[in-house]
C-alpha cells in the first residue's frame, strides 16, 4: 500500500487538519452530548440575608450546617447514580472522544520530544479503538435482538465512566504504566547482586534477561492478530510486533536512566543504547551479540539490511524521534486493518480506483455506487482512525492524506473523501494532482447521486 511507508519527518502541525481529523471521528459515531449539571442551588441559605433576630438566626445557622453536610455527601451518591443510569454506549462515546483529545495533546508539537511518553500515547490509541469496538459490539447485539424479535436483558452498568478508569485487558491506563515500572524494578533487582558500578553491557544483559526470559516477550514475525499491535495486549500476552516490543524496551530502559535510540533500517526498526563506541554491541562471546538480542532475528537474517550493520554504520543512521516512532506504530495499524478490511477483495489497493480514470463522466456506474468493493466496515473504520491520528503528526504528507481520502471513498463517505483529496491536491506533485482531479470531480457526482436517491429519484435521471 503506497504512502504508508514514507519517512516520518517532523513538520509543524496546522490547526485545520487536526480539527478536521478529530471532528470526523466524533461525527462517525452516534452524537452524544455530556450532561452538564449546575450544583448551585438557588434555595441555599445566604449569609448576607441573615435575620438579625437571635432565635431565627440560630435556626438559620443550624439549617446551613445541615445543608453543607448534605451537600458534601451529595457528589458521591450522584456519581454512583450517574454510573448506574448512564447508557454504556454514551460512556464509550465520551471515552472515544476523550482519548483522541488526549492523544492530540500528548503528541502536540508544543511538547518537547524528550517529554513525550510513548507508552501513554499508545495506551490512548488502544483506549480509543477499544471504545469504538465496544460501541460496535453493542450495536451488533441490538441488531441481533431485533432480528430474533426477542427482548434481551440490558447490559450491566459499567463500573467506570471516565477514560482514566476504562479497563484495557483488566487494567486501566495508570495500572499499565505501573506495569512498566514493575518491569524496571525487576531489572534493578537482577542488578543488585552485581557490582554497584555495572557496565552498560551488564545492564543490557539484565534487561534482556527480564524481558525475554523471565517475562517471555516474543516478536511476532508477521503480526496478523490486532492484539500484537496494541501496547496493553503485548504487555498482557508477551507477544507483539517488533515495534511494540522495541517501545517496551525503550520505556523500561528510560526508567533505568538508560537512553535508547532507534532508526528505521529497511523494513525493520532497530534500537540500541546511545554510546560513544557502539562496536561493543556487536562483540560475540557466547551466543548472539547484544545488538542481536535487543533487536531479534532480523539482525541475523541475511535478506535483511539489518544484518549488514556494524558499529560504525550505526553512527551514520538518522535517529528517530519519539513522534517518528509513534508514526511507525500507527502506519503498522493502518496496514494491518486495511488488509483485514480488504480480505474479500484480494489484491485491492487503495489507489486502484485511480487507475485508467480520465474523465469524471467515464464509467461512473462502474467505479462508484453499488459496484464499490465490499469491505469489512469495522476494520475499515479502524484503519481510517489510525490514518487520522497519523495525519495529526504528518499534516503535510500528501500521500498519507490521499490514502485517507481513498479509505473514506471505500467507506462511502463521499463528502469527507472530497475534503481530504482536495487538500491532498494542494500538497501533491503536479502529476499526482492531475490524476486526482477527475476522480474528485467524480466524487462530487456520486455525492449528488446519493442526494437524488434520498429524494426518491431513480438511479438514472431521464429527460422527458
């Protein structure tokens, strides 16, 4: 799939793409609005209006104290009542929106790269996707109930109502962050019997021992299970994509005060400690080198560019920023979900509709409407969500914006597709804009066609 393996260069974010990506995600689901409660009660006692008569004043004071005690107990009971009465779908919708907002704040270009937490950002990604899938499960359950014409018992009320409390594989975001702290403490315990001034190699050996032997983390060669692409699932099941295992390695070492850097080499993302003489990483005494243990089997694969690296070559690689690393993880999510969405349309590429298309009036019925390939809607929406997040990082990446526009087209969101592809034409090279222009015009016609159908007209308008 073109456009997703482009380099992740840091560019300044513009306000318009960010707002469009966030608003589209919210609009793609049911429109819920949070209730706003005003706790100021007009009937409460006002000290400025105390009646001066002693007896009445004393009674008023007693009433005020009683009111304050009742008010202090009120928030707890109201929160419990809110959790009990708020529909689950509404809570998930609020979490979905809050997770995107938190992601945008954490990855903002106003933040310094060193202050960005890779773990927290990826947990927000997982929370947003999990909330979306939970909403879909409830819709499917309701549809099944309607088809069977049977009354199903309503789902049990959630025991949480905020993003920070949402369970991901049994733990909330704070608890998963604590899990990384625990792994770092296990490494420290492994270093205690050794010399106080441990050499860098010994620290890395301790990290490798805890992660890959004690904890049993493994890199999935071809991650086809979505669980391998979410941080909380990898921490829970110890099996994940190479980039997720590398991120866990980086986060654990950061807690130990060890600076781990990385770089994209071919199809692989490699990590190593920042050091003056990296040749030590390639020394082989017994078994694989430290560099091979840290990065997995790709280093020993002769077909991989990583197998050709040396200590000197590492010094010449471009170090990836934390935003770049997040971008690689999101690009992997896009590829994963697009493959799952297009499983029944073997060989379908995002740019397939752009081929051999020269006029907006040519083969309109062939390219659009009911002849659009049928894709799996849930996986397609998850790919769109990942693409929207990546555009927050890369708002000027025309190929990425083109891919998002094409996914929206496949999802029959023609208005949004026209919007993204029109912006793409501004940043794309001239030859690419010429290819996109007739297709965007076709999308305008498809949008008009859908409007005609909504008013009861037939598929083809005839002139009497």
